[in-house]
C-alpha cells in the first residue's frame, strides 16, 4: 500500500461518510491561505474526535494545539449550547485564523482560544475537563499528559495525536533521537505506568500519512494532594 492509496481511500470515505460541511472546509482553506502548515487532523479523524466527545457527553473540553481551529470545530460541535471548550495556542497568527474559523463555524460562543506557551497557560486554567485533546509541540507531551491528569476527573478522556510518527516511536531509524519522538515515547511510558488511566494506542494511515492516536480513560481522580 502507498500513501497515494491511503489518501484516495480517505477521500472516498470522507466524501461518502464524514461529509465535512462548508465551515470545516473553509477553516482548512483559511489555514492554507494564511500559510499555516497543513498538519490539522484529517476529516475522518476530526469526526472521530467529535464522536468521542459525543459518546463522552462532554460539556467541557480542553485542547492543546489549535492551529487554524479545524479539530477545535469538530470537538466544539459535540458540546451542548452551554458547553465550554478552551484551546491553547502559542502563535498569535494561528490564533487569529482560528478565531475567525470558529466564528464562521458558529462555535465562537463555546470555544475560546488562549494564546501563549501551553505550559504557561495551563497553570491558569481550572478543570475538570471531560475530554482533553493533546496536539501541540511533541517534546512537551509528557508535561501535557501530567497537566491533563490534573485537569480531569474520573471518567474523563485524554486523547493524544501523532504518537506513532511513521513508526519512529518504536523502530530504530534516523528520527530516533528526535526530541518529538523522545517526548512521545516518554508520554507513552507515563501512560503505561499511570494507575489512574486505562489506555490504548492505535496506528493509523490516511491522507496525513502513517501515525497514531493514544486514548486514555481516566479511572480515578487526582490524588487529594493535587486537588
Ligand atoms: N489540533 C490542530 C492541529 C494543531 S498543530 C488540528 O488538528 O486542527 C500544533 C499547534 O500547536 C500549532 O498551531 C503550534 O503553533 C501549536 N504549538 C506549538 N507549540 C506550542 C506550545 N508550546 N504551546 C501551545 N501551542 C503550541
Ligand atoms: C506535526 C504536528 C501535528 O500535530 C500533526 O498532526 C502532524 C505534524 C508536526 O509538527 O510536524
Ligand atoms: Mg496533530
């Protein structure tokens, strides 16, 4: 199988089943037009995030890594009208594109972009969140997971994007010393050692290449010392 085939199948599945609406397509286009990197989740992955948030009955969502707000829109659309989503973005330019996209998608009342390095913003945020989506700079993934644990409750879901990276997470190769790969490996080791989550990791292929997702269900609240 080649990446051309993965993309062709993704296009087929997306056109047939996922059917992103005009606001989502426009959000992708606005990111491209503004010169933002084309690294948003694929439409079928965005819909997976949406469905996970629906199954979760999420009323509060935290996202780390906004870009143009494409995944943000999918997630925010799972919220009830009084639900709240906070998304963290380091780049003011990305945040401006995202805010316009959230507005166009009709979710600006529920979804708020906070600008700054996430590790500076996270200490100012109050949980608990029903779902946390981690999708920012990969070297900080271990810290983002620790924050996600602090800002969730028993029953919350933590989802992490890009944890396989063409296999680099597990296979010897030129990417092995990459801080992004090392950050992701440390994250997976934290998940593995954490008694308060019940987790899996899946490999994915598609229009965004060969990658993977970690999904962790929080099975207990934070230790009382951290509350
Ligand atoms: N979740 C988005 C894609 C996010 S791409 C989607 O699927 O649509 C990763 C984003 O994280 C980029 O916009 C990048 O600027 C941002 N980022 C990188 N380092 C960051 C940091 N330290 N704090 C917050 N955001 C960061
Ligand atoms: C990159 C980041 C992402 O969140 C992603 O989905 C793909 C690539 C990156 O930084 O290269
Ligand atoms: Mg990603």
